[in-house]
């Protein structure tokens, strides 16, 4: 999933749709943080 996102960002950068210093909006940053936290919790349950 992370690779897909990185490739998508690279494609947007290459096509000139975003600048290299792109910072996503706060709602996207919050969503990313929650997704990382969820993944960490799920991983900790399987140990």
C-alpha cells in the first residue's frame, strides 16, 4: 500500500500537478496518523 502511494505521488510530481514541497492538508495528515496507529495496534495483537 505504501509503495502504491509513493508511486502515485511520484506520478503527480512528474506531471507537474504538485510541487516538490507538497504538504498534504491537515485532514489527510490526521487520516494518515490514524491509519498508522491502527496498523500498529493490529500488528501488536498478532504478536
